[in-house]
C-alpha cells in the first residue's frame, strides 16, 4: 500500500480489506475525484453534493473544515471562505467500496450552503404532471437566506 506524493492515501488493497478493513484508502475516479454528499449534522438534510480530490479530502481531515474540488474552476474550494458559511465537519463516513463520502456538517454564517442563498442545493421538488411529465416546485421550507444578485460575496 504505497502512497504517491499527489495522493497521501494508501492504494486500496484487496476487496476484503477495502470493505472490512480499518485502512482509509479512498478509490478516486480516473479524473482523481470522489463524490462527497454533505448533510446537516442536526437533521441529516442533504445540503449539497460535490467532489473532492485527495488534497481536498486531506485538508478536510486536517482542518475539520470542508474542502472540495471545484471542477469548473479547477482548484481547491474551501467552503465558506468568501461567504462566511463555513462547514465545520462533525463526522465523515465512507461507503463500502470507498468511492464516496458523506460529510455531516454544521454551517456557520447565515447557514446557506447553496450559491442561490438557500440552506440546501436541493430546494426544488419534482412533481409528476401526468403521463410521464414532471415539473419543479420550490420547497417552501427552504427560503433564500441571502439574495445572490445583491451579494458582493462570490458564493463558493
């Protein structure tokens, strides 16, 4: 289980070790990413889905603050660095084959985790509209906490 300079985690061992062992050996995709589902520590509400590379995962483990990989900007993204809505990580779990993580977080600031100003990126509900049709309805319980058009902060 050798570590590379770019990836500080050991390479996955056997299927048995991967699924039952105590060694964290995340399986990053061909583009070097792992899916990260972020939920609220208080009520397990899904707040967002993002990606992490090895550096973002290591920074998250080291600092206790959620870091992600921005695919659009091609750089590490420390959640809340500009907005003040930092995500303090309370727990991280990894799935059976170590290719996805769940972060349980407490969000500082106004509690918005979405660039639209809402608590969650999942603020719309899909409703069936007949045979095979669907439309979107806003979740009445997730009102904007700031107006992104009036904010001088570039939300992460």
